[in-house]
């Protein structure tokens, strides 16, 4: 295969590795969501892997590490919450991303929503979904879930994750 000069990359190709994957995905801006569930206690984590899978039936997916403190509850939860964060929620995203943080203590504001799922206050939008599959994927699981309820009426602009930091959209 011949590559035309204008399509050549700047650097030399690197062999596949976790570091290469992380480096490439630092270049990919992603929306920021928090996934919640309830077992004996509420759990949650910050996710940048949220995807819309299908409109009919309405399905979403996200990845979760099997070493995550949330995984034991998520591995058995029938329902999960999906929260789309606004640019005003960088601190909340950080709280749910930090290992060992009291994610549902102050100043986090939340209530019990449909199916007993923890619903975070003041988000741009939220969904409650019924888990339909947990697909093994390396040291993660891809969770596929069907939407059962939600509210898209929050106000504001989305929070993004890029270059290892939470960011706001620029005008």
C-alpha cells in the first residue's frame, strides 16, 4: 500500500499498548457522565465511555473496570442511572472519579429515583435503565442497558473530558 505524502503521520507508529491507547484517546474529546446504582449502598463512577446504541428499543452502553469499587454492585444491579454532567459540575465529576471518595456525601445532592436508582440533582439530563447485558472486554465489562425513564430538561452546556482534564465548550 502506498501512502500519499499528505496523509503521512507526523511520528513513527508505535506498537499497541495500554499507554498507546491512553495517549490516542487523550486526543478524543468525550462527554462526561456519572453512572449510579444501588445495592446495600449507592455507588457511582464518572464515565466517558457512554454511547447511544439503538433507538428502538432505546439502548445505551458504557464500560466499567472490574477493579472499580462500583463493580460489585453494578455486576448485580438490575437498574442503573445515567447522568449527563454540565460544565458547572467539574467538581462532581472529580468526586465520582476519585478512588475512596464519599461520592454520595455532601456536597453531592441526590435523591432516590425510579427503580430505587440514585438520581443526581442539577444534571443536564438523566436516564434510568434496565441492564440487559454485561459483556466481558479485557479488564472491563461493557454494560448494555435499556432506557425505562429519564428527564432531558436540565439547563446548561455539557462537560467534556479531553487531554486528561474536564473542560467546558468554547465559543
